[in-house]
C-alpha cells in the first residue's frame, strides 16, 4: 500500500517537473504579435485560400468546406472512414464562402455544414486554384465540387460559369498552368490524390485539360503522388511538370524518368512521391522528393544526387540556414531530419507537441496528425528561412535545424470543443490548426494566419527578421 502511494506520488512529481520544464521552455520563446481574431460562424472551412478576387489590391478569403479526397466513393469500402461517415451522417459536403478579412460574407455557394459532429476531410489543399480561363484579365476560381466536376466561378459573385465534367470522382488535385503569353495559353492539370479506380496505379491517372476544357491527355506516371511542380526546369523558355519521378511536358509526354526508377518496377502505394519541392541554387535546379520509403535529391536532368532510406519521408522542403542550403525532411511516423546539399545530416530530432490550451480528449493516438503539408515555408532575410510547424498541435515557427524560434499567443477561442465521435487523425476532423503565410495587409511583410473551422487569427512575425539581424551583427 505504502509502495503504491509512494509510486503514485513519484509519478505525479515527475509529471509536475516535466510540466514546469515545458512551461519554462516555452516562456523563453519570443512571441508573434496577434493583430486580428475573426469568428468564422458557420462558414469556416477546412481550408483557406487567400486571393484578391475583385482586383482592388486587397486580398479576400475563400473558405472551403469539403471532404477533400474523401469525396470519392472509392473510400466507401474503408471501414474506419465509412464508420465515421455513417455515424455522423455525412454526405456531399461542399460550401465555398468568400469573405473580406474581417469575416464579412461577400458571396457563398453551397450550404454551410450544420452537422453536430465535425465533417471528415483529408488533403483539401489542391481543391481550389485561380486563373484566367476566358481571357478577360480576371482570374476565375476553379474548384472541385462534392462529386466529379470542376466548377469555374465568377470571382465577383460566385456564379458558376462553367462545369468541367471529369471521368470519375477520384480527382482532387488541380493546377492552372500558363504555357505562354496568350490568353488561351494555359492548361489545367488534374490528378488523383490517393486511391485510384482500376486499372490505374495509386494516385493516377493525370489529366491535361486545354483552354476549350477538353481532356487532351490522360496518363499514368511513375510514382505520382500528392503534388506536382511546374517550372522551366531545362531553361528552354517552356514550362515542364514534375509528376512523381518523371519530368513531363505540358502535352503530357515524358521527358525523363529519374535514373533510380528507370526501367524498374515500382510499388506505387509504398514508393510514390509524397511531396516534391524544387529550388534554384547557384542557377541550377535541385529537386527534393519525399518518396514514401526514401528521400531523394535530383538534379535538373533527373540524375540522383543522393538518396536515403528513412522512416516514411512524407514532406521535404529546401531552404536556408545561415546562408547554407538545407533540405528538411518530415517523416510520417518518426523523426525530422535536416540535410546539407551534399546529403550530410546536420540535425535530427522530433519537434514537440504543443497544446497550451489543452489537447482534445479524443486525441487517443500519439502525434495523430498526418497532413500533406506539415510545414509552411517562411522566406527570411539574411539567408535564413523559417517554417511554420503545424503537426504538433498549436503551431510554432522553427528554423531549418529544428530550433524553435517563435510561438503564437492564443485566445480562449483556440480551445477545442471535444467532439463526441472520434477519428484517428485529429486534423481530418478539424481538431488541429492550419496555417497560411500571406502578406495580408500589403506592407511587404508576411503575416502568419492560423485558423481552425471556427476562428482565424492573424499574427505579425516581424521580430523574426529583427532577431535574425541582431544575430548576424
Ligand atoms: Ca480584393
Ligand atoms: Ca477571366
Ligand atoms: Ca523548359
Ligand atoms: Ca504584411
């Protein structure tokens, strides 16, 4: 009995020390400045898109409520997903609301979700893009509906001016890509985020749609995954696409396959490109690919500079730490690594979970977040860049070597109401926080927007560069 009491006391004592240490650690981290909090009422979305919809020089907010890739019936056979959808009675979630930066509604299409439990979503980040499709100089809004259409919307009032019918409901990635200077010189690249219909491998096929909204190509690509790049990678004045491990022209033809995967069989589920990022360093493109079981760094000709086996690299981004290029890799199930351009590991660690207002009760899994973009890039001055980290709860800013450099003050509205039905990934039911890096007030400096489905907070982060200046003096 006494032993039990002593052990209980010791456990409480250790927890107390850990809590005090954590409190002390965060108290030393500089704070961003909260400039605005906005109640999102019933229109708050799982994803925010920021764009100047009426071309008056002031950015507006587009709030999307959608099931993301789970809009496809292909997931109806997945027990965990089906179970949640059936329990809460979710179907056909689709609502897009345009607001000003104070949350005043400008227009809305669809009906706001009114269910008692949060709707389920996954990877809604590529569901909406903007681009001029009719040559009038104004960018239309292109967005997937809850079925198998892309809607083209008048950005001034949300009116549907075109409906592009897709072959099925598995498509949930969209890019608008300019291919030349004329109004008709653009393509829409449309892809599958995850599960595909037979006979296509995982995250395939990819469609190229021309300016007449005709599908001019449909093709499977090796290792296709959750995002693509479009840049002039070979300096010939034309845009190329990186889809999976292949460089592709804007007609869909393959220019190269990276040497590692040339003439080899790939397991498209276990080895696809989870995330692709590229950067020009000394006038040469380098392409970082997080490939599910390996991390790759490629040159612009598709040659592997280095590759490493890691515990499920999910996301990688190229940035700068004190003037040195760094490739930061976030692994899905374990650690984060930072590599030099040559492939030397310069840091390895785990960023902490951070729930200053308490962790939602149904968070029954350790680090239960698995998003396609766990970190947002914040370009810095003086050759140091930063990242907004969103996978550990309430976001914070880190540098490219895992140092925590800024925290965000929060209001009581940041505390989550516990849902009555749990889902294993907190962010899929809106129990985590999203972020966007945007110059909201056009002062030439970036702000951080943190949001959930109920509230938005805008922060000034100017102290980052100030602190950085001091460090370099
Ligand atoms: Ca505007
Ligand atoms: Ca237009
Ligand atoms: Ca090119
Ligand atoms: Ca600004």
